[in-house]
C-alpha cells in the first residue's frame, strides 16, 4: 500500500503548540501515511527497539531550533527522547520524495552493509490536516533520525561545497558554513585518520551518485565535532557526519534560477561533483610521520574516528 488515509471521527482537541495563536485549540481531521509497510520494515532495520519503539518515541515531541539558519524556512520538532526530528517541508519537496520513495527504499536497504553511506535516513512521511479555530490547515512532515543523538557536539558545519560564510559573529551552538570551517581551524582543513577519510569518501561517492540519479540537488553534508577529553592532544576529536536535505528537485524552476544565479544553483551532476571535490578541500588524511616532522607547524588535531547513521539488525523491506 502506497498510502494509508486515516480520518478522525471524534472531535478531540489539543493545544496547538507553536501556532500564531498560542491559546488556540487544534482539532485533528485527517492523517495520510506514505508507504506505511515499507517504512515500518525500514524502522525494524534501523531503529533501536524497532518499529514499536519508534512509534512510542513519536508520542511526545517539542519545537526545536536547529541552529542551522537555512533559507528553507523549515520548522522542526524533536522527540522527547532526542532520537528523531520531525521536519515540516514544502509540498513540492514532499511530492518529490513521494515520487522517488521506491528507489529510496531500494538504495537504503543496502546501506551500510553493502554500500557504505552517510545518508541521514527519513523513517516516516505523512500529511496531516487539522482545524485551528475556523481555519483548516495542513502540514507535510518527514521524520528523520537525529544525527547527533547520543553525542555532545561542540561545533556543527553545514557544508555544500560552495564558498559560504556567516556575516558577523557566530553564536555558541550555531551551525556554521563552508568557509567558517577554515576560519575555526586556523585556515587548515580537518585532519582525518586515513581509515576515516577512506570511509567518508566511499560513503559520499555512493550517496551522491544515488542522489544525482534521481535529480536531487542542494543537499548538505552536516558535520558535528565531538571533543573527547579523555583522548591524547593530537587525537582529540570524533566527527559525526550525515547527508541531509535531499528532497529538492532540479526542475524548470531551479534551472531558471541557475541562469540567474550561476554560482549558487547548479544541476545534479555538477552538484555531485562539487560535493565530492569539496571532500578533499575540507578533509585531509593525516600521515603521522609528516605531522611529527613538521616541527614549525601548529600541532595537528586529528580526527581518529568517524560516526554515521548505524544499522540495528537485518530485516528485509
């Protein structure tokens, strides 16, 4: 079944959190689940506790400020246990995800056991209608894993392979952009161990090839830096990485925009190449003998491990 349509018969009213009228009461009217069986099987594979634990997590959530400051204007909720994010997306992005749900399932079920991947997985998609006062409203929502769940992240980077930087100062906890990575690292790329760099390269190659094949662009590589107080000074960090925001289609509107903004809006294949090339600009493999001999250079801080979305146990879907 591609869709499951649920209509509410009872006039149950709940408080409308985050609505413009904070005192308004919300009456749910209709919920449409996208590919319920396929998503349920996927959650058995990737979610701790399986599908039942995932559903239990969704019972309680609260508005969450991502700190990314992107141009999409998306709003988020985070489940109370911190495992999942509910992201409100545009109707066009939801429709495009719906269109490519089957190739998405086919790709994700082979990760990471067959295909190394850092794709942050969408685990549920639904459309909801509700009434607030005398107005009927709707939302398109994607539920995704929280990449940073269980990690104490000190710095986040939203990387697109372009020369982007924040204007002005940076607030603590704010997600910063591509060129800010060099600014925060004294002009140097991040040093990865050779194994971590190889793992990241293979994962990005697979994910960008898949996203290019379904004509997706404008996704981001989200990077979180976890500082480890118990590690030696030269090996002090762990990176948590994942590809996010992969629901924007390169259509005639994007192509028209690309003719006006050639440097910022590009097609899926050039975008794939830009992300791949940026990998070597932002991350450098660390060779111990070189860093130990460079006595006049600042001490290198090497990332010795890489964390990405994990598989729980094998279940086909």
